C-alpha cells in the first residue's frame, strides 16, 4: 500500500534577528510586501519583514544590482504589485532565509493525507512525505503526530526494523527537507 502525506503550513515562518529599535534579537514576520528600488539601470528587490514588538522593518535581500532585463517581465510585475503568493514563496524558501542570515522559527503545520495503522496490515506500507518549502521539520515529529505514536513507540519501531527510510537515514534525527520515503512493516 502507498500513502502520500503533504505538510501544509498555516503561515510563513517568523525569523529571529537583531532589531535596532528594541536593542535585542526579536521575532520578525513577513509583511507580504516587496520593496523595489531602481538605481540608474539596476534594481534592488527586498522582501519586507516587521518586528512583532515595534513594527520596525527589515528588508530581506532578494536581488541586488540586477538589470531589469534579466528577470522575466511577469515576475518583475509580481514584485511591483506585491503579489502575496510570490511573497509567501520567498518567505517559505529556506535557501532565501539562510542567505539572509536569520534564525527560522518553524510555523504551525498540519499533515494532509490518509492515516494508517502501524503493524495491523499484513503488507508493507510505503509512506511518502512531501514538504514543498523544505522548512526543517523532523520526520519523527510528523510521523508521531499523524499516527498518534509516543516517542517510545516510535523508537521501538526503529529498533525493531519495522520502519526504515529510502535511502537509509537516522530516523531519530533526520528532517523531511523536500520529501522522504518511509517503509513500514
């Protein structure tokens, strides 16, 4: 039997960085707004974040000193119009967030997909977990929450060889990243 789960985030992750006005590291949330600045023949594009305490803004660098001709016209228009879908794509992109040197707080999420019982089925169950944004979600947390397993029960499944990943990874510590396939026996 094959089962597919998809991780759906309830909002974009907040990030932690130093706030000049607060004088300490604080949480910032994505405003879903872009700042596009033209300097002669070049553009700078930022995604704007706001401090949860004082509303100070921080511009997360997207593009720096690029020619407008290097971007497709449709994409550039989406930046100008503050396209919320595009803003969310950037706010959920770990590569973008890492490039901006921030600490990412994992947002609340739910796992969409069919639940199954571990150990009751006679056949193997292949579980594919998909994570489009690649935020750092632990495999153990996803499986335990969706199947209602305790930490002890999850670890027993691993030690007894009744759950494994393809390719082989340490299921006590690994993250879903873009996706992972698990085999339950």
